[in-house]
């Protein structure tokens, strides 16, 4: 949604927040961060439209609102700024970075004021991994990156399936709700935003069978609900699915190869971040977000390795991301990289010739054609 606003020159209207609130409040398997980020972005865009600023300034205001919303939910201002850069602005200029950073600081400050300064996802202290364990986390990240591609394709395949149903689209969310309710009846953990599930997974409070069940059933519930057109956040579900998968892989590694020195809790954390990194290609956002929300100083290196390998594998297997697939299906090309403008790095004098070729207004067309055929002028 936010990328669509960005591609429309930052012009946006408030999203269907009430619909998202109802879906999440009644047990929908979505994260509350999605509607909050979208609402903040839309408010920033509306301020830009009311004050009659330029299109670039509206984009910056939209990104600032989105960053403030994310920082307010998770108390993660740095990752909120990186999210705006990697998924919205695709640039890192002072004129856009400074407003976004200030907005993120304000959002995080509000979180501290009302919720305190404790980490969003507390977990026991993690020791620094050795070299063998670090390499294992990188491999786990690559596996999760491949799984993230499957998650993206599954979600859009379900959406395509709903579009083929011989019923009106307004019934799709109702059908999705039936699946969500049935899955929730089997495993209540799949209902709701699931932030407590993330904490339980990375704290090692769930066993192998529970992790496998949570991974598969949360994926089923969320992908069907999202494919049916129900509005909600994708960040928390991806973290839950990735964390449960990584925790299960970590337990299996401990059982079959204890010499790898894998900590299942750290495996869950790096897989959580790697899932989002592979699905969205927001590499730095994923790394810093996991670091900020757990406040664990020794997880940075395995996070960086796992998220990098996940992003690499995902990029090789799929051109689009879970954020851009729907937009690109509509024929809109979403930028995937950001770089300095080439024209801003060269001078006019270095690119243009000083010997300017001119034509007189009094020349006849026949004379000009003959002059072209002679080819005596360089570059003509």
C-alpha cells in the first residue's frame, strides 16, 4: 500500500484502518504494525497535500509518517528509518533522511513514554557464537530465504485462487475468516497479532512439535486471510513463521549435530529476521530491527550473515518481493535499488562538445540533406 502511494507522487488518503482494526481485534492473524504504519504514512501524505508542497516533499512526509508509526509500535527508530529508505524512498539524501529520522525519534519517544524502555521481544542473554555456529546460521538464513520465496508465491497463488471463485469478491474475506477460525480452533496461538508468540519462540519456550505446528498453521491461516483480501500487517506473521521455522531447525541441529554449537533461540531470531529480509529484500532493516527489539549485543554478526544469505537466495529465485508483486502485476515497475544520479556526477563541459554544429534558417532542405550525406561534421 505504501509503495503504491510513493509511486503516485506521495498522494495518499487514509487507509481502511477500521477494517484492519476489526480484522485484527477479532483474531485475524495479522500484525497491528501494518495499519499503524499505513495510517502514519497517509497522515504524512495528507499534511503534504494540505500544505501544497512538492511531490518529492510529499513522499518524504509520507515516509516520515510511516517511520514514526513503526518506531512507535516497536521502539525501533533506526530500523524504521532504514525501512523508509529501503522500501519507500530508495534514496539517502539529507533532505529526506533528516525529516524521517526526526519523525522516528518522536515515534520511539512516544513508545518509551507510554510503554517503557524494555525491549519489544525480551529474551534470555545470548552468548557470542563461535565460527562454526556462525557459518551454520548463515546456512539457516539461506534455507529461510528459499522458504520466503515459497511463502510469497503461496500467498499470491491463494489470492489468484480467490479471484477465480464464482462468487462476489465481498464474500472472499468471509471465506478466509472461516479458515482462520478453523485453524485457530486447532491452535489458538495462530490468532491475533502474535507478538507473544515471537517472544516465546526466541526465548526457547516452545518445543519442536509446537514450533513446527505454529510455523505451518500460522502460514496457512495468514496466507489464506491475506489472499482473501483482508487488511492487516505482514511483518509480525512473517516473523512468527520465520522464527518458528528457525527454532525448529535449531533444535534439529542440536539433536543431530551438537558439534555445530547452535543455540535454538539464536537460530529462531536470525530466521525471524531472515524471513522478512528474504520476502521484502529489506536487508538492513531486518538486521537492525531484530537487534533493536531484543537489545541483544551479540546477535549482530549472525543476523547480518543470515539476512544477507536469505536476501541473496531470494533475489536469485524471484525478481519481485512480497511487497511489490501486486503492484507490478498492475503494470507499475517498482524500483529495487537506489543509487546516486549519474547526471549529478558529471559536468556539462565533460559531456558536451565545445564545437557546436549549427544550421542557418536560410538553408534549404536539399542543402541540409546533402550536408548530412557528406558526413564531414563529427558526430553527425
